[in-house]
C-alpha cells in the first residue's frame, strides 16, 4: 500500500473504537479522582489525559490518526509515570494499540491489538467500578465541621468540640484539623464509630452544630468529596 493511500484512506472502525475506549477510561479515571479528592491542587491535571486521548478522534485519515495516537500515548504515559498513577497506564496502552490496529495494513496484528485492547478495557472498567461504586453508595463515616474566622484551636471552644464528642458520642480515629481558609476558621473532621446508629449520628451532629463558632456541619464520606459538601 503506497503512502498516498495511507494518507487519504479513512480510519477503520477498529482503531477508532480503541481510541474511544482510551478516552472513556481516562475520563472515568479523572472523574473518580475529582470525586474522591475534590478541587484540591493538582486534581485538575488528571483531566489532561482525557483531553489528550480525545485528539486522535478528530482526525479522519489513517496516517494522521496513527501519528496522533502515538503522540497521545507518549504524553499520557509520561503523565502516568510523573503522577505515579497505575490506572492511567490503561488509556496509554489503549491509545498505543489504536495506532497499530488497522486491519487494512496488518490483519493479524490488528486482531491481536483489538483482543488485547478489549481485555484491557474490561480490566480497567472493573477496577474503576470497584472504586466508584463504593464512593457513590457507602454511608458517611463522620462529620466535617466548618467554623467561622473567630474560631481558633487554642480556645476552650475547641475542647468543647473534641472532648465531649470523643467521650460521649462514639468518636473513633481521632480528629483532624485543617488550616483555615479565607474568611473562614479551621475545618475539623471527626470520625465516628462504624456501628454508630442513625440517632447517635444525629445527636453528634446537633452537639457539633451548637458549639459557638461552628457555622455548619456536613456529613463526611471518606471517598466522595462531592457528597461531603453541604
């Protein structure tokens, strides 16, 4: 097959399907990271592989598609290595396979690439489902206490939050205090017992909400930042 045909022929559906699988895998991975961590620094970088793997899908001809897949694969692989993200290796592998899955050039290699890509897509889907499903369905494990700018951890008010909660409301796992934001006081994360009944959780919520300086009390879901917002 001459160079002109490689340049003008349209992309076959097999490599394009693998490119779509890479895009879906990277998008779900970035979505899970955003779901678990929220808008913390660096999380938005996780969406870069989704943007990169989408680029080959905008190409129509075979040769530009292959070049775009190879370039996208290298970039996503670099991001996976730099970010120490093993999950991002799946879209990198899928987009590399898309570059060599054209049955018009090498039918046997294309069939093997599609088979390997299908297995990788299934493994990635199961792995992501195992992370996303618990994050969407798991019960709360504690409360996130938001405070006003007048609230400081050195005042007796802080002891009123921690000590009664820890001794009388089934709190376990300690208390974490995060730094204060703009025009806000520190954020206090309190974990309660896993077997604490609903009425006990509600009593703890009311106790925390009645402490002077506390502005709101949100349920805390360990692996779901978005559900922890209120």
